[in-house]
C-alpha cells in the first residue's frame, strides 16, 4: 500500500467513519492516519460527532411533552 495523502484521507473521512469505502481505500486511509497527526485528529473529531448524533437520535421526549403535542394536534 502507498500513503494516500491528506487530501484523499480527508475527502474520504466521512465514508471511512461509516465503513462505506472499499477494503483497499479503507486500508489506505487507515494507514495514512497512523502516520498523520492532523488526519488522525480529524478522525477522532468525526468519531466523537458521530457518537453524539447517534446518542441524540435515541433520546425520547418526556411523556408530558408528547401528551401536549398530541392534544394540540387533536385540536388543530
């Protein structure tokens, strides 16, 4: 494998995070990040953001709020 460079690693970071790259491209990006602090840092930020979004999507509204919304919809 050869170092894919920062441009390619950053361009494909989102796909890398979601495991949407081919095996070869994924390995190239991973290898690059092992040797590049800047891209590795961006990867860590991407992981943190992905986890926060995933957590936020799992939160549920309090039952009182749900009831209030249902009542307003029923009266609309």
